[in-house]
């Protein structure tokens, strides 16, 4: 595009900024949803393999950088 910022109207600039912010929010939400899906799959796989709860929680903490409380919450939600 050969247009410069001076050629955009104020409204055009605000619309563009809004679109960019919306895209970024969508990417962030997608990352979070993807992370939760990954955690859920990880837990289900370990449970299916018969891995003990405390081992799964330690692996969650290490692989997903979770604190103990959060790892246990994920396990309770997904592992049972």
C-alpha cells in the first residue's frame, strides 16, 4: 500500500488499531485455550498409563510451570 499515515483519516487509524488489538486478544485467548487443552491431554494420558497422582502433579508443575495449588486444581478437574 502506498498510503502514508498522513493519508489515513483519524477514524481509519482507530479502526486499524481496534482490529490489531482484537487480533492480539484473539491470539492470547487461543494460546490460553491451547495451553489448557494441552494440560488436559497431558493429565488424561498419564492417568491412562496408571501414573500416580503425586507424580502427575509434579510433572504438571515442571512442564507447565504451575504452582502446586494450580496443578492440583487441574488434576481434580481433568484427571477424574
